[in-house]
């Protein structure tokens, strides 16, 4: 939800065109691929200055600093449910992700602002 919110906000500033990798025809982008595309778009927009930009770049930088194979990405992509054979998440890392996403959610990302 937050990545789409950021994408809509970027589009309202004429920065909504992204290059995304898809797993196949009709597939939706994975959250990591979408996050990477948003991060790249923000970094490449050198003439775009906005009060939210540094916070967004920092947020995506922190989130993308988590390796793609980490279980946190499974959590972010699909949510949680009980699985007997699944490893536990790193509680500190999960807490860091939650705090980062709460900070992202707190930004005023309404269209045109």
C-alpha cells in the first residue's frame, strides 16, 4: 500500500514512469522490484526538490539494505501465517522495518503536495 502511495505521489509530480521487472506475462511486480524502481526514480530525479524526497530516499535505502533473500521480504510480500517449517524472523530487523514504514506512512504524500 505504501509503495503504491509513493508511486501515485511521484506521478502527481510527473515522475511516475518506472522501469520494472516482472516475473512473467500478467505478473505483478514484487515489492522489492517496485521499491528498487521507486528508489532509482527518486535518485535519478536530480532536479526534483521536495521536502519529502530525502526521507523517501533514506526510507527506501534502509528497506533495500535488507538482502532480498531475507525472510522479511517474504513477510512484506505475502503477510504472515503459521508455518511449522518456517524460520523465525529477526525481531530487531522486523522492528526496524516497522518503524521505517511508520515513518514513511507519516509523510504527507497527497497528490500534488
